[in-house]
C-alpha cells in the first residue's frame, strides 16, 4: 500500500503538470474528502487502503482534466455555511459574500426590523440562506427557474435547517412577481456574462450551466428586466441590491437611476473590484436623465 505522503506527492505532480496553480490546495481538499481527515498529512507514513487510493487518484485525474474541484467534492462553503453543489448549479463565489454583507448592512443602517427579502436567481440558495441566518427576523424568499438548481436549493435549505420560502419561477415575468409578497429588499446575482465572455470561458466554467452565466449580448439583460419588473413589488423606500461583473458598474447604475431608484451605493469585493450596488426605490417614478451625482462608494 502506498503511504499518504507518497500518494500526495504523486497527486501534486499530476495537478502541477496540468498547470493547476492550486495543486496543493486541490490535493489537500481531495485527501480530506476521501480520507475524512482534516490533517491527512499529519501521519505521512500511514498507508492508504487501495480502494481509497484509487478514489483519490480518480478525483485527482478529473481535477487535472479541468473539472471543478467544488463539483468533485459535492459541497462548498459560503459565508461560513456548507452548500451542496454539482452539475446544474452555479458554484457560490467568494465575491458574492460582498452582496450578502451589503444587504446585512442595509438592514442594520435602515433599522429594518423584520424585512421581507426576495433573492432572485437564487441558484444554490447561498445568498438567501446566508441572509436568513444573519438576519433571523427576516422573511426570505428565493426564486429560481432551473429544475436542477431548484433540487440543490431544496437540499441546501434542509442541510442548513433554513426556513426560506422557495418559488419556482421566471424572474423576468411579472406573473412570478405578483405571486410573492411586497418586499423591503430585492437582491440578485443574476447571469451577467456577455456573448463575447461566453465564447471565451475557461474550461472549468464551461462545466457550469449556461443558464446561470449568460446575461444577453451585453450581459445587462437581467438588470434591465428585474429593475423594471420588480420595482412595483418593493415597498415605499425599499432597496434593490445587485452583484455584477467587473466593469459593469456604470451601466448597472444607469439602469437603476433611469429605472426609478436613487442613492446608488457601490461596494468593492476582496480583490478591490466594484462588485455590488444597492439603490433605494425613488418615491416617484420619473423619466429623467441619469444623475451621476447620486452615487456614493462605501
Ligand atoms: C449567476 S447564477 C446565481 C446563483 C446564486 N444566486 C449565486 O449567487 O451563487 C444565476 C441563477 O439564475 C438562474 N436563472 C436564469 N434565468 C432565470 C430566470 N429567467 N428566472 C429565474 N432564475 C433564472 C440560473 O438558473 C442561476 O441559478
């Protein structure tokens, strides 16, 4: 039987030769997953039973071939919580934690004691469930269209003993909006890649569903539609909060300002990229020019 250390070195060599910069981390995660041991290299000479070694080698080969580590492990952490992931659902990204932070701060700063929050394009449910856990008085709804993603959403609700309300529906349709209660906050990380982005995806990302990625030719289709459809389902003085891609912040701000929102506030993610925006529902919906002075950064 091969020792843990020797097998680990073999896996690192395979991952490194495939150009995986995260070879050490990937190998460690695979070892932890298969051996069920948080510190698999603490006992480097411990022999690895053949069946387990075979499974480790298989996962390592798939990873070296460009399959997402998160799908191989079947679970991934977001905002300190575990979420089931696999083909058919977007892998929760650390950038999206910025959106959760911004919504939690909105509730605190505006003293929203028991807010109704609707998470559109909910996918795994990472945003909805993280918000529910951190704002226990909130009533949180999650809307998703994909059957496969809904399967993960339901399992993640159970995994986290969550009380969120799940709705199958198309966020682009006012029929979906009319079936939900009036909200204090609409939050969404919708698909936002452009047609050009879709033609240049890294191999790993091609494993994720196109439905979760493609936001129309210019990537902004969901922001236009959600802003227009859901504004009237927000209470007076309610908020909308979006995540978007690098460089899309000016366009999203313009969509919000011309769509009946003001007080746009941006947030940067951990890499310093402007990643999210929140805006307040304006009292009156007026067709006006975009007011660039209404922007603040936090
Ligand atoms: C970018 S992913 C975000 C998933 C999750 N909120 C997150 O942050 O990880 C977008 C999600 O929108 C869903 N979606 C795409 N079109 C939709 C539509 N018309 N109505 C509802 N959900 C939609 C996709 O299936 C996908 O789960």
